[in-house]
């Protein structure tokens, strides 16, 4: 199939050094807007229609993305009464730089993806796998490289006629047990009506394992 690109020129990668760039992506509407522009350039009206939102809201989100340097006008078209601008992404992929002040807030992007996953649950066949295991440093690096290669392989098989697909990869060293950085969410559980006896019959000290599911 080859590597499909949108109908306008753009860079392969943009490294994000600004906190505002990460914040701009941490919104579901803007995340979806970037998804639309990954396929083709679009006007403000076209983006509003594609996302099912009001034109005024689309204009706001487009301005935020433009101010963060994530989108730009890629061409114009003369229409009755003025000039219409078509917008596109500045790069196919975005990567948060280690020196970005929001580097440790990258989970904000995962929360946005989680919202997208929740929205897709009733209309598709999303899958979710969470795994915990222990790796030596060299194997940790190898896993990261293989995941990156796998994503790049299928990104290169993009078909304009295919279904839009999202993959989110988060590989990280888990916080050690007993550390002070693990929050106590018991009060939140009580607030949401989760029963205190939900763990009855479950032994203490359950070992690390895998949690997987498909909906």
C-alpha cells in the first residue's frame, strides 16, 4: 500500500518543547481535529461538520492548535465573498521533548485517548491490554524499540479507504510499592459508591499480572 500522506506537505515529526503544545493536545475535540487533518486538509466549516460541533467552537479549538504551532493554513480557495483557508497539521507525528515543562504531564494525552476509547466502545471493537512485568534495562529498551517499529510498520500501511484507527502506547517504569508517590484513592471510591467489601474473598498479596480485554 505504501505510506499514505494527506493531500498537503508536512513534516514527519515535530518535537514539542512548549507546555502550551501539550495542553493544546489534551482536549478531545482538538485531538479529533488533529485526527481529521491527518487524512486531509480541511476548512473551518469542514472541521466543524466532521466533528459535529458548532462553527464557533471549532474556530476556538483551531485557534488554540494554531497558536501552539500544531496546525497551519496549507492553501486557500477563493469563494463568493472572500477567501477560504484550508488547514493542516504541521507534522504527521508529535513527540514531547524531555525538556518540555509538561513532560511529566504527558498522562494528560492518555486521558484524552481514554475519552476517545470510551466514545468508541459502542460502535467498534476496541481492545485494551494492560501488562505488568519485570525487565532488565536492556530488555526495557528493546521492548520500546520493537513497539516503535510495529507502530511505524502499520502506519506505513495506511489506506485512505480504510477505517480510522487509534493506537496509544505507554511504556514506563512503574512506581515502586511503598513509595510516597502512590495516591490513596479510597476516599474517591467511597464517593463513587464502590463497596468497602468488594475485596471479600480476595487474598492479600496478589502477584503482578496481566489485565486484558476487548469490548
